[in-house]
């Protein structure tokens, strides 16, 4: 029985997994998305205190 991690690794090695990773990397480089992520994490951190 394969673990979830093994399944994820297998997916990321597949062509569609590579496309998904490339898309995620492009989105992560976008300054607008970086700002959205930063504000999300700031809100998340402020709720924990």
C-alpha cells in the first residue's frame, strides 16, 4: 500500500504534475499573489494571539 507522500511524488513526476508545479511557481513569482499570501498569513497570525 502506497502512502500519500508516494502518490504525491508519483503525480509530481507525471507530465500533468509538472505542469501543475510550473503553474504554481509562476503564480508564486507574481507580486500581486505574493501580497495576497502575505496579507492572508498576517491575518492568520493575528487571530492566533
